[in-house]
C-alpha cells in the first residue's frame, strides 16, 4: 500500500481555509483525514470539542509539549495551537492523506522536520487583497475589535511567509481555489510512491 501524504495547509485568518477544507473532505477520491489540533483558545459558537479542536487548558497544553506529544506548536494571537503527533504518522501508514491546517510558525517546523520526505506537500492560500481579508474577518463577527486588529496584523506578517510553500493559491473564487488545491493533491498522489 502507498503511504499517505502530509499536506501542510496555511493561509491568514479569514482567507476561507475552512470552506476549502470542507469541500476537500467531501471528495472521497482525495482519501483525506483532518488532523484535529489541540488549542488553548476558547471554542467559538458551534465549535465542538474533538471535532474542530481538542480544547484544552494551558496546563494540559504544556504537559503535551513536555511529553513530546506534539509534532509542532505555536502561539497565535494569545493562544497556543499544536498538532498531536501520533495520529499523523498512524494515518499516513494506513495510506491516508493527512491535512494539517496550521499557521506559518508551526508549518515551518513541520516543513523542516519533513524536509527530505517527498510526501510532504505545502499549500498557502492567499486572499485577493488585504482589504478583502479584513472585510471577511469582520463579516464573521466571531471576534472582538481588539482580536480582529491583531488577526489582521498577523495576516500581513503571514503573507510574507508564502515563499516557504510549494504551492500558493489565491482564493478569489471558492470553486476555482478548491479545484486548484484538488489538482495539487491529485498530482502529488500520483508522484508519491513510498510504500507503508
Ligand atoms: P483559529 O483560532 O482561527 O481557529 O486558528 C488560528 C490559526 O491557528 C489559524 O491560522 C490556524 O490555521 C492555526 N492553527 C490551527 N491549528 C493549529 C495547529 O495545530 N498548529 C499551528 N501551528 N497552527 C494551528
């Protein structure tokens, strides 16, 4: 059986990663599983523990770092986020493609760690403009003004990191963006022939 890909998927807050991921997960041919991250952020309305994230205390997060349970971790706008390590390799060894939706600091750690692994594919989603991004974050109405400002500032920093990624896709139109990411994953599956 062929080993699964590790797909590092990044892009600034509000760029539409969640919508793209939903479409990708609905496509069975992509053989995708979503890596559920651990975070110290409070759940937003409608978010479910163990589905969107594992919502944990700072103490539990620190314990996970101490016990080497995380593949990568980073602080993003006052909260910590990390990828549980065990699930990723288990799934890849079962032939599944694992999608990590992570910010740029953690992504850099993963890309360095898997530098020689041809199964590690990185994709960065960019907005058509920073103004468009700001209006999407505001339209979501899930964050306070202070957090919105911090997220927009963070977005401008993250957009400087696109050069680290193998693929950059603009989300000017959701159907196009989804199609482009699907093409990237399909092509990467064809090219990767590592056995489990
Ligand atoms: P949000 O609070 O909007 O759900 O996520 C904030 C940022 O954290 C997003 O850019 C998201 O991709 C990133 N993120 C989510 N999970 C992880 C993770 O496990 N590790 C890292 N490094 N970033 C993550």
